[in-house]
């Protein structure tokens, strides 16, 4: 067309590499071929022509949130002769109608995250991954912490609910691993942090959570209740973290862990790899964080319990056993998410694994047979109808052995034999080895031979080595005295 401004069609076409016929055709119609193509017309009758405007549009106007599949079911009910393969056509037609005439939709506003300003916390369920510890399904969730700007993450395994103790422990672990504190900490409407009394109430922080944020110089905030996408900087990484854990479990080849600490280390390794990918951004933001205080604040609940004559105490609908010498004493208990620390006055006594109530509000039991075995030996028949009988057995082999004893022996003999077996495991410190011996007896269909087991695990007296001492002659000492006299002279 540039040559055509000065030349005839044949010369301009020749210069451009066209034939004369093409040059005259372009002269008559300068449109490109893509614009000359006729629009595609319908090749078959429209199955929705008679009902879309008359029936479907009024339905969409009266119920804006209705799904297209529900509209299809209703149309098939009204018009049985409507073809079943019209679903995709109906969905496209409804989508186009809503784009032109539908309601306004919510808009997500992307935010600029200032370094060192915002961190977010939330809990996420992990039961779908079917993780187990020592063959027992682990019901747990993860506390998830994340910096909105650099993407630093921290995860902590939580065995209980979304309590203040779990929030405080996980948050402080994250801050000390990060090496600084942001200026603002955001969460959703956690009951551990907010009382959630009224939507209009702003100052509804729990006292402990407010003190925790003050200790680290953070301003506590939250998103609007029921609007999770406002915390998108933590909600979306939930899914990425779960996917990373799921992939790592598949690569590992097993969802079972020997102990809980092994699973915690497994989670830490995954989160560490995620942080390594964002290492440069994390280091840049770490320089803008607030310095940490001199020490952590309390991340536990403290209460007092009374040790009853049952050899233990009840706390949060869970019965815990302690050594019987503590009966009648009041103990100070620090309650963590996964453990209890016991104090008598200011003296630390022991740490117990934290238990959880059973289903339907039933009381739970955390029992250590070593605490009560001395008393049970004096009253072996108490084992028969003991409330926490199943929990007293340290391993599954002991429980199965007691069931076998009850089947083949009188109740008194069965209880006495079982108590002696537990006493043997305690006194000889052979709980695991004795469990293996009991498993072998069960496999052979035999009852355990108590005397043989006592001989097998009998404590062997240590033999003292023979020491031959040769006394020096007194003449040697006289020689030393003579030497000292010569030196003095």
C-alpha cells in the first residue's frame, strides 16, 4: 500500500512481490482475509431457544446464587423432552448472562506489604494426611506463622485445640526462630485471642493475649469474622504447606513415625526448605524487625491440683497418676499443649504427658503403672475392675496377656499373675524385653511362666575384679631418708 501511493496497481504489486491479479483484488477490497471470513452460524437448532428467556432468566433473577446444574435439573423436570447433553450449553449461556446482567461480585484488593510490619498466625487441620506415631493415628493440627512480606514461615505441631497455650507457644517459637518481632500480628477470630462478644466490639482481646503482644511490642489485629480471604497471606500458604508435607510423606514411603519428636523434626525440615528458597528476602526483612525482649513470656496456664487417695489428680477431665508419696499434697501445675510440669512449692517434680478427654465427654486417663504397682501388689484383685485398667498396661502385649489369663485362669490367679508381671517389668527395668517375651508366649498359645521369666530377667550381680596389691618394703623408705640427709648436708 506504500508503493500504491505513487505507482499503479500492477507496478506496486510487482514491487511488493504480488501478482497483478492479487494487486487488483486488494485494490477492490483492502480488508485482510481474517476479516473477510463469514461468522460461523448455528448448525443445529437451539435447544434452549424457547425456555431460556421465558423460564431460565426469571429463575436466575429470583435466585441469583442458584447453580447451573440445579437449573438444568429443574428444566429437565419441566421439559422431559429436553436433551440431557445440553448441560455445557446451559452453563455457558448462564455464565454469559451473568456477565452482562448479573450482580456485582466481590473484588479482592491486592495489598502492598511493608517489610517488618505484618505477621499472621492461624491453625490448620492435618488429619487428612493420616499421620501416625508408633502405629497410632495422630490427631493434630499445625500452628502456622508467616511474614506477609518476605514469606518466612514457622510451623508447630499442636495436639489439642486452638487454645491460648498453643497460640502462645507457637508464636513465641516462631519469633525466636526469626530473631525479631513485627509491628503487627494478625489472626482470625480465635477464641484464644478474642472474646468475640459483638461485631461492633473492638477492645475484646483476652488479657493474656494482649499481654503477650505488649511483651513483644506487636499490635494485635484480626480480620472480619467469617471473611477468611482477608487473611489470604496465611490461608493460601496453608494449602501449599499441606501439599509439601503430603509430597514429603510420599517420598518417605511411610506416614508412620517412631515418636512424636521425629514427626516434629520432619515438619521443621520441610519448613526449613521453604524458608531457604526465600532466604534473601527473609534476611532483608529481618533487619527491619523489632528486637526481641530479654526473655520469653509465659506460654502455659498455671493451676493447682490436689492429689487424692486414688494416687493422682483430675485436671480438665483427665486423671493423672503420680507417686503415692504425694497423696494429700497440693501441686502447682504448668499446663502446656503437650505436657504438664508439676511443682511442689518451687521444687520441680516431674513432667507428664498431657491427656485429652475421650469422645462424648468421657474422662481420659494418663496412667504410669510404676506409680501404683507397689500398692497394686498388695491388692491384686483391684486390677479386675479398675477404671483405667486398659491404660495401666504400658504396651499392647501386656493387655493381650491379661485377656488370655482371664480366659484360662481363675480371676484371682489371673490378676495376681498380671500384677507380678508388671512388678517384674518395673523392678528389673525390662519393660520392652518382657513385652517381647509375652508376645512370643501369645504366638505359641501358652501362658507366661512367671518363675521362668523371673529367672530370665534376674538381676546379675556384678563381679568385682581381683586386685593384687604389692606392698613396698620398709627398706625403700629408709633409703629415701638417707638420700634426704645427704642432700641437706
